[in-house]
C-alpha cells in the first residue's frame, strides 16, 4: 500500500511517506475503535457490515428440464445449482480460471437440451469458450482464438455456439461446432459486431452492429455460414458505453416472427417489437420509465421485464400480443432484476434486493404472484434491524431541476450535538443510485454522519433528456446539483452546516476533484476515489476505448472540442484548491491510475494540503474486501479529522 501526506505542503515525498507509515503503525497498535452505542442503536462493526454480501452473482439460468437454477456464487466464485423449491446448493465442479467472474453477457448457461454448461474462462491463458458435460463431467475447450469474447448463445439444436470475438482487432461474429471444434468467422466489418442470437429453427443468426461512435445499432440477420446478410432493423441515438451490452441481445420470439429490442427512441429506454421480415417496430409496454431484462416466455405468450421508477425496480409481465402489463413483483423499497423463465412458462426466477438487504435469488409464480426466497445472504444476528433506512427526497437545483436523492440520517450522535454531513456521488456519470443496500454509506451513517446520495443531472433512470443534461458541461452544470445538495443537507435539522464533506468513486471521484477546483470552500473535506483529473492527458495516454467513446459522446470529438475537454479537467484550476483532499485508488495501472497521481503531484506543486493512498493487488478501483476495509477506515480517519474537529474558522458562528 502506498500512502503519503502533504500536511505542510513542503514535506519531501520520502519524508511524508515515512511519516504516514509511522502513523499507520501507531494506529495498528491501538486497534480499530469499538462500535458506538447511542440512542439505543447497536451499531454494526466494520467487519459485520462487510459480511453483508450477496450470495448470488450474475444472472440465474434455469435448466432445460426445470429441475435446477444455475448461478455463480459470490462466496466461492464458482458455479452452483439450486432446486427451484429451495434446499442446499450443489457445486458445479468447473474451474473458472484466474478471472473468477463473468460479465452478464458471459454468464454461464445451459445448452438447450441440458447436456452442457458453457462458460468463458482464461484458465488456458486467454478468454476462451469452454463446455462442461452434465453427463460425465468432462470439460472441453472449444475455442483457441487468443482474443476477448464478449457474448455468446447456443444454437437451438445444441450443435454450435455463436459468439463475438475480437481476434482481429474488432469484434466479429463467429461460430464454433461443439463436436468438431471447428471455428468460422461469419462477419467481417470494421465496426463492432456483437451479441448474436439464433432463430428457433437454427437457420439464421441475428446480431448487433454498432457504428463507430457506439450510438447507432443495426440488427443484422445472417445464415450460419455468413451468407445472405440483411438488415432487420435500425436503431439510432442510443449511446452504448458497454460496446453493445446496453442495447444487448436482440431477443427472437419463440415462433421466429418477431424480435424484441431496447431503444431510446421514445426518450426513455423501452422495449420494442419489430417483425423480422418487414414492418415498423411497436412498443411493448410504453412507459415514462426505463426498462431492462426483457425475456420471452418459452411458450411465446408473455414477455417479462423490469421497470425502473426513481430507483425502485419492479418485475412485470405483458402479453406478447399486446395488452396491459401486470406488476408481478414490486419489492418495497427494493429492486427486482435478472428475470429467467422456467421451461414450462409458469414461474420466473429473479434477483431481489432492497435498501437494507443484499441481493438474493427468488422464484415467483406467474399465475398467483406468490414468491419464495431461495438464498439468504443476510448474516444471522438481526443485522437488518440495525441498518439505517434512508429517506427518498427531492431538492431544487439550478435550471429548474428537481434532484432525487437518498438521505441517510446518522446514528451515534450525542444528544444536542449537530452531525457532520457527506455528499456521496455515484460513478458513470450515466448511472444511478437505486433502492439497493449501500454498504459503504451505511458505515459512515452508523458513525455519526448524515449522508446524501443524489442522482444529479446526467444520471440514468430519469429519461434521455436528463441523462444528456450534462453533455458538454461536466464539472460545471452537474456540479450545480452537487452544490445544491450541499445546501439541502446544511438545511436539515441536526446537521452542522459548517462541516460538509464530499466523496465518490469513478465519476464520483472526478466530481470530488471538480468541487475542489471549481467550487473552492464549498466543502470542508473531499475524498476522490479512483477519479480522473485531466481529460487532455487522458486522451493522449493509455486508456480504454470505451472511456474515449464516452468522452466523445458527452464532450464532443477531441479534435474539435479540446477546449471543452480542458474546461472539464480539474487539474487546470488546481491552484484554486483550498479544501483538504484525500486521494484513494488501487495500485493497478488500468484504466488510468496516473490520473490521481498527476493530480496529487499538482497539489504538491501548489503546496496544497492533501493525502494520497493506493491499495495493492487491485486495478484502479478497489474491489477486494480486505482493501475495502482498510480504505473505509482510512476514509473515516480523514473525515473524522476534518469534519469532527473542534477548529472554527474566522467568521464562523457555531450554533
């Protein structure tokens, strides 16, 4: 772990590092502070909070015979199956390789007759497609392309797998025969071609072709040998940060006549149906809400999907031939996700989480609406009763915006003493706080901090106009919503208006840098996590393609919009910083860990008060439990020193 401080703004780096090491040793000798007991609340320790983790990772997949549900275990990192009636899970003896995780598009899945489980693993050196026999337990490596694989699906006859691979620099569509391992490339365009799916008769493959900006999508139909390519539908102006995963698979109806797809064409992310042969698309269940996770029932009568209303996600079904949607599951203060139909179309497996409960696997009857929980992630000990349930609020900002947010009121605050506050900004920026358990936020709220989680302009979930509202003005127009959030927090009863901090990761870290440089004195302390400070430098150095696509979409092409990129880079106004800053991130170089380091160097060059810590065995973002534990304690120490100190600035009036 690298850590150094610059408390006097003039310490040499080596001396500052040695000083920080001594402080860490002293802290280790005294141990971790005991949990606070106040107002009758038994506060959870950091280890108790970190033990609240979801059992299920990725999406559930129902076996073709309906006897079990396959999912990845968050606890072991391996695959397990579980009866839809509950019971004890059975481990699938598959070696997933060093990665130990899957993208949603690479989630292990059953072959159509259940003879194989397919998955992507790098255990042979590079990510390749493997299959595991459910009959005799043998494993077979089907591909040896040496590139990345982004998505894959089985043919209905179980003879082949279609997949997207980037062996030649761009994602193309390939097929591999299971029996012979013969691999064939069936598309060859300069643009990304991803997310293939088969027609029910196995005679055609539909896939998605992105334009160079990742904003426009064409769904292409082609024969399995690559012949007869034609365009089924075109969708425009739907930026796809995931290189196709936002648009995702085109879902062919069980009778092969229609294709289900996501689109922003109404101003909201809704599902639409298009005839495969010819005709205009129609909305499935038009709503002023974003929709996700849509899947056909095997009998073709229903479409299940998830609908998002201000962070609350309910599970709905709608008749495939048109009709009124029915809310099947509406978790109170929660989120339903990842629906998967049973083979008989009578039940749906799905994941459910809420504001004080981690994600678990459930099954619901489509006819009765009755659900049963299959996994239980919450540890014993009434942990849920000891967590803080936030309030959902709105507050006014500039330009007429009303900003939705979650407000966590603190516990452990002595009677009559005002609490400090923290604004917590999400990543993205096109992302959203939802009705889900926020482990790190609970840690601070249980230690005497009021915490506000706003969905500032640029967030997803509130329509395309709101998501695009910060395009071209990162760090300026959206910062107005952050500052308005600080004003809202300051006005809350029991909050000390002079002791407000700011933190967040990724775009939340970027926003911390923005606030420090563009709004000096607005916050008492700032902790940018894994942030980016100089977009001009970022463009010209090592970075991921998806980040470049995002920046070009939101700030304009670099060659013609360099002034916008520079205007949204905090480092060029670092001389204005007056707030104490604590920069944190993982030690790994990817994707762009020098961004915090160059900001730290700029702060040091301008004699600003800051601290800087990296955590080992991570990429830029801190994921491991041990490192998250250390990081939370480091953050708590920093906020306690600057937001709970007794110092009063000249002109401040203490109430």
